[in-house]
C-alpha cells in the first residue's frame, strides 16, 4: 500500500492540477489523493522509484481491473468486440494489459489468457463501461494524461455526491467524503454499513482503505514534510508526548473501526505521536518516523 513518501511524490507531481480542479467543489487534494492511492497506488508506488520511468510513462501504465465477473459492460472480449468500434477498443485494452504486466508482476498470469483485457483506465480508473457513450476518450488514450483522468474523476465524484442528495454542497466532513468515494466505487452508499462498503480486497473494504489513505494524506505535505499543526475536523492535536494508558495491550487498528484488522498491540506507558484525532479515534505515528501507522482508541491515550 502507498506510504507517506509515495503520497508526497504524488502531491509533488500533481498538487497544482488537483487544487485547480477541486476549486469550487466539496473535494480537496487529500480526498483525490486517497482515490488515486486506492485505485492505482499499487502500480505507481512500484514504478515511481525506477530510473527508467518518466511520470508520463507511469501514467500510461496505470490501467488494470481484468475481472470478467461483473454486471457492467463488457463482461467478455466477445461483448466488447460486438460493440461499435469494439474491435479497436479491444486492441488498445489488450495492448495496455500486456505493457503494464511487464512491470507489475501480479498480472503475469492474467496476461497469458489472450481474451483478458483491462477494464480500468487512468490513474483514477475510469471504467470501460463508459466506452459505449464516450468512445473517443478511450480510443484516443486520453486516460494517459493526468488532466484528462483527473477531469473524469471529478465528474464521477460529483455524480456520486448528487446520488447522495448532497448536490450544491461545497464542504463535506471526512466521513461524508468517504461516503462519496464509496458511491464512486460501487454506485451507492448505505449509512448503516459505514466504511465497510465497496470493493472487498480480502481483508478490507474500499471505504476502509479510502479513509485510511485520506487520513494518511492529511498528515503529508508535498516533499514528504509533515503537515503544519492546525485544526482539522472535528478536532486535532499533533504531539510527540502521548502515551498508552491501558491495563491491557492497546490495539493499533488498520482503520477507525473496532472490528478492523489489528496491526499490533502496545503496552501501558508506550509513547506514540498523535497526528490527528476524530471522535473516538486517534491517527498515530508509533515509531516517530513522521508517517501515520494506524488508529488507536483515543480514550486510552493521554498526554505524557
């Protein structure tokens, strides 16, 4: 998963374009960064440190999602090729998979099947289901340009926001941003399920991953420097002097949810860095390296 240094790289490359794109919307750079981390972070995280990679080429390789078991068009190569200009699209989709698989080992088995192709395009993963209404975007490979991919991302986030009946709002809480992101991923949002919605990767849901990435992004400025101390929603404190005050080992959670995966336990008296606090949870840096490591129940932390 992308780390604070990966997020710093992303912001260094694209923050100016993102700030301009989100102006006047309810979104911000940390929300957009979290979407990119969740959608294609596993690709650009690996590639950005290679000497033979330019940013432009990394963007071209940000394709993926080869799962055929889906409800949306196209469910197969045959269904794609039956569509107008579908044969052209399959050639692009197949070539994109083959090129990306040269650098991302997780696709080495998939690419051996000649009928497999990519369904997601661009660093924010615009889905091929939209090919029927917007073929030129795919056929011209516009998704390889950051500005074009970002534009589609903002359009889809705004559409998701409208589906949640928040049209016209220019500010959202962090949980509301997560709700929009979940609707962006899965089409809808169920308030009863909270963050446990969207694509499930075998251990965590899209909403859980998105929220963790967004909170991590909030702690990282471009260049890898910590975000200056300041209030965040609903309250925030940054300190090097907090300690665990629990008679039992305190869990470090992967997301702000008591049922989420434990990343380790910390004994009474253990010092931690509190990056931010929201409700019952504190986002913490447990090793003092300046990056978020997970979440702890805030009631069991006190100023040292």
